């Protein structure tokens, strides 16, 4: 980041690492809670709420990184470090809020799936901002001009 820029491949890999680790941790919490019978009759609803919060973004990331891994060309593109930091920060913030929603549920007066449904009021806008920034970094076709 010495020149105020980050290699696009590095930016993508770092973002994917954050999303895989963050969503993986939340996945494990929900899995353990599910096995222990926490959600009982609401199990399908809870997982139907969780999966769209992370899977489309992870699928995009893995697809793009996988395609790049099979490419025979060396991608020299860079992204301004400010935009990368913004995207990274939005991603961390979203994943922390997602995890907090699940971890704080036992202390809430609104139980289980009711809280998760309510959480769409704060998670959806955050997810929209994070995914908009991620979308730029993972779908850009702009090539570096030499």
C-alpha cells in the first residue's frame, strides 16, 4: 500500500478470508445451537434466514477467485487503498453485527426467529452497502492501462 494502491488479487483474497472466517464462525454457532435443540420447531426458519445473509456474497467471491486461479494471465490491476479499506471495514462491521444479533439473542426479549426477522431492519442496509462495495472489486472488468 506504499503507493496508495493495493493489488486487486490481494484485496479480493483478504476480503474473502474475512467473509469465510466471519460467516464460518456464525455458521458454527448456529450449527451447535441447532444440534443442541435451541430452535426446536423454528430450525428451518432460522437457517432460511441465515443462508441469504452470507451465501450469495461467498459464492460470488469464491467464483471470481476460482476463475482467477485458473487464468493463465497475471492480473496486475490495483485498487485505491482507501476503497479497499472502506470495503474491508464495511465487511467487518456487517459480520460483527450479524454475529452480535445471534449471540445476543438469548438476552433479548424477542426470541429466536422473531428477532432474526426483526434484524433485517439493520442487517439488510448494512449488507447492501458491503455487497455494493464488494461487487465493484469482484466483478470489475476494467483492465490496467500500461
